[in-house]
C-alpha cells in the first residue's frame, strides 16, 4: 500500500495485490501465499545482488579518511580532513589512508593505490611527486604538504562521480520506466476483459456457459504472469553491476547511459602527451645561440615555465632545481594557449614556447629545429632568438597494446591529435600502429577536427585526453574519456568516463564492459518478454494454472537477477 501510495496506482504491487486477494476469494489460499512468498524470495535475491554490485564501489567509499594528523613545529594535531588548509603538513603512518592531496616531502615512499586505480602493485613515489587522497602508505611514516582542500581532492571527485552515476539512466532503463507506466494499466484492463468478454459472449450465445470463478481465475493467472518485476529489477541492476565492475578495474562511468553509448563507438581519437605517453619529460639538450650561455638560457626559460603546470614546464623547472639554478620571481606572465608564454622581465619581452609562438611574433629561428623528432621549447627576447631546450617523453608501457586491443574490437578508425610538431606525432603514430596522426594543432584545431569527424553521421567518436586544453574536445564527442591521475580537474569534470590508472589500454576494457552489460540487459529483456507472452496466452486460454504462472514469473525474475550478477564476474 505504501508503494502504491508513493509511486503509482498502476504498478507491480497493484497486479500482485489483485491476484492475491482474488486467490483468497476463490479459496486458493496456498496459491495466494505462494505469490507473496516467491516475491519475497525475489526481493531478498535482488537485495543480495545489489549488495554484491555495490561491494566494488563500496571500496571507494571506505577509503574516506575520517581524521588527519597535522604537524605544527613537530607538534601534532588530529583534526578532520576538511579543516586542513593548503600549505599545511600532514603525517601518515604506515597502513593509514592519505586524507588529502599533496606533494611528498620524503625522498621516496611506497603507496597502495588499489582503491583509487584498481592496481594491485604498490606505487613508489618520490620527493615533490603528487600523493592523492585515498592512497595508503605502505612501508613507513610519511609527510606530505597539502596542496588542495578536501572538497577539491581527487578522492572527493571520485566519490561524487560514483555516487551520482546511478542517477544517469541508460536508454533501456528510461524505456522500461516509461513502458511500465503504460504496460500495467493495459494489462489490468486486459485482465478485466478476460472476464467481461466471455460474459458478454454468453449473453449473445445462451448455449455458451459462463462460469465467473473459472474466468476470474484465468484473469488472476494473467495478472500474476504479467507482473513486470523481472524487467523493473534486472535492468537497473544490470547497469549498476556494470558500473561496479568497471569501478573495480579503475574505470569510472558517470552513468548507465555512458555504458550504452560506449558500445556504439567506432572511432577513437587520442591526445598524445599524458594519454599515450607518460607525460614525464626529461631534458636532453640545451642549445644556446651565439653569445648566450646554456646556464643563462636555462635560467630564463625555467623562470618563465615555473608559472605553468604543463608537464614540459615542470620538467624544465625540475632540471633547473637539480642544477641549483636560481629562478627569477618578478615576472609578468601571459600564457597563450597552444603557443607558449609571453613574459616581461626588466622591461623586456621574452617568448618561451613552440615554433608557432615565434612565428606568430615574426621572430626568426633556425629552420632545422622544425625537423627534430624531440619536443623542443624555444626562447626569444626582444625579437632575438636565444636558443632552445629539447626534451623527450616516453610511451606508456601499454600504449601499443591499447591500439591493438581496439583493433581487435573492430575499431579501425583510430587517430592521434597533438599540439606537438607533425614530425614527432607521425613518428609516435608509426611506433604504435596508428595510421592517421595530426600535429601542430591548437585546442580549437582539435575541436575543428572532431567536428569534421562528427559531421559524418556514421562516425560515433570517443576522445581520450588528459589536459585542460582537451576539455572542449571531451565535451564535444559522443563519449569523452579522461585520464584520472595525470588528468586536469577540468578534463575529469567534463569527461563521461574516467580512467583512474591512466592506462590507455583501459579504453578497450571499458568498451568490453559496456558491451557485456548491454548484451546481458537485452538478454533479460528478450527472455522476460518471451516467457511472459507465452504464459499470458496459455493463462488466458485456461491452459496454465496459478502455480505455473507463479513459477514462470519467479523463474524469469531469478534468471534475470542471476544474469545481471554475471557482470560482476567480469575478468
């Protein structure tokens, strides 16, 4: 009665209620009790299945630390994570969870990242590397300097994504909800007709003997088997199970609708730096122009790059620190997306960035720099070229595997987009087996390329990226996939799917989980409709009893639940 009052007069409880009361009216008490009993067994199994589906997601919820130990002049204060401010130092004992994002102050330390990324192997981090909330200190006491408030931490973002995922319904879920609202009153009306039509026929044909209890019993059988429990229960459970199975693998779907959408993808476009490559650059060479020392060039470039969070900038700054080179602090900085940085120091204009930046301001530079297969950062002052620094990035260990697995899924249209030089991008594409690679792209160039792809209605595009400059592309495509560890907050917020392990091979795994979920959901729908239609016809014709209807309905519901639980066993 509560369900009927809160939700709708026409739902599965109405159908069961009429059937139970009707069975009691006919004196078929055991059959009425059986309807209740089998429904309760089904409810218990449903809750058990949901509990299993939530168990993987619960590992994320369990990593929320309740306290943080803040260090003040070697004195300790235990407080809640939301009370800790950026810049403060916290201490984490071995086996404890890290409560907030920060940078490591120890030379090195090992962390268990399984709850965040699904990785079973501990990760070793080094001084000044970022430690994320939810990691567990493995081998010793460590201290980190907090750089984000708790509500902006990686863990808080993950929890929000997972908790909101169930609210975004897949098309099949939305269809079943709409269908059930129409289906139930139609079935109730048909059950009434099962009684009324023979009665009216008996009035026209006196030789036809109408027995109310017989036809009323047939109507009750019709109502029992028409109950949409299997559909209402198993379909949302299937998608919830898919989200849980993906979470266990370090893949966060922001809703069941994206589990469906990813199954239709036939074109995958990758960003390069931080997505297919590790995004960890190392300085290889410093080439200074005549009259400029390498130390002066490095000092100038590192001082300007210290105002940027780009992986290339961080690599240059780190290298300068290792060389004990002091940095200029009094600089006026203007960042030009896709080009580099324009700075003013001592009244002089300095440009640090790619070849496009110098070309934009009409500054000449050696033409051979455009043919280098390494990433380079050029520098000019007052329209005079000062030199460049070359850096190297390395492929992620599973980058080649990622492309191969996508091709195994019959996704042959795989493309690579990057702001790097075409020579670098083409060289990388050849190494990993990507036929189409496009370099020298500004953020708007990536968007234009994706718009061109989407102009063809046959292309259903997924874009995989990590940087803030990838945000427009992530928002534009059919499914946006962000790298969750290296990725920027903006990219993670915009994306539909977040890969916590930063492994590009997880893109293919996400598609496989989506396909398995989609397949099982539609198996449940087909099975439920097929069995119900058959028994509905048999019941209306008097060839099926209430017991048979009960067992058929319960059997379909239980099979649907167990089928949905198979998603949790995804390997």
